[in-house]
């Protein structure tokens, strides 16, 4: 058979194969992008609403989380240092109303490592744990033995101790108040993420109120 005839006879088969390949490619689902691929295109949502709150001193505890010298100093923790005047004001008001105040630290740190501006008075409970201050401590028992229903969480490592302990408090049935000017980390995104998470996370957002210290009444 002449070569030209063989070409014309094969043409329909070649066209059919090409058509099948084209249809297969056109119907293949688009590859989903992951969050790292889309990172630069993400725009932050509007800031959460800050709400005034009235505190019941009899059923509320102030959790002073990780205000320790290694992470709250001008070199490492300058934003923590900046929060100290407002936190000291909140601490004085809480003590003036005989509220329960509980301190925390991490690692091998002790009460002596709390920064002097907001140091414990010697009779206030103190727990040591990682980011979740309920983990391997008697914090929950301390709170429930005092009839606490609401906790105020302030501290450094906003995305660590504050975020995790506030979330764990909500999961244990406590109402949570977070004054944003009482939490800190030198990376601003960590503070922003913490505020968003506490306002929006399932099971946590509905138990959490974001506020500022000067918006709180006792």
C-alpha cells in the first residue's frame, strides 16, 4: 500500500486519540491551592469588637500568665514591659476587691522570677506549666474551689500562654475576659492572630469577650 494511503487511513485513529486526550485534560479537576501558596493574597479580617465588661469580683479570677523576667524585659519582651502599667492597675483593682489572683510561670522559673512591677504578694496561688496552665497543675481545682465562673487572662506570649490558657478555660466552662492591652508578644502578628482566634474559634469565641483594661468595671 502506498505510504500516502497509509497516512490517510491512520488519520481518523490519530484524531480520535487526540480528542480523547484533550477531553481528559479538560475534565481533570483543577489542583487546589494550599494556604502557603495563597499566603500573600490573604487579607486580614476586620478587627474584633472590643466590649465593655462589668466584673463580679466574687466569681472572677485574674490569671497573671508568665510575667517573668526572661521574657518581659526591654531586650526580649519590650511590648510586655509596655503593658505593665495597665496590668498593674488591673491587678490593684482586683486585689482591692479581694478577687482571686493566680500567677504562672514556665520551665524551672519560680515566683521570684516574676517582674517586680506585678509581683505576687506571697499568698496568691502560683502554678508552673507550659502554655496550657491547666496541664499538670491544680489550676482548675483552685478556681472551682473558689466558685470561679469567669477568668481574666493577661500575660506575655499572647499566642502561647494567653491563647492556650484562655481557650482551655472556655473548654472547661469558664467565661473568659481578655483585655488586649494586657497581652503581648514582640511579633505583632502573634497578638493579631490571638485576638482573631479567641473571637472566632468554635467553642471558644462564644465564651470569650475581648476588651481593654479601661473598659472594665468592678
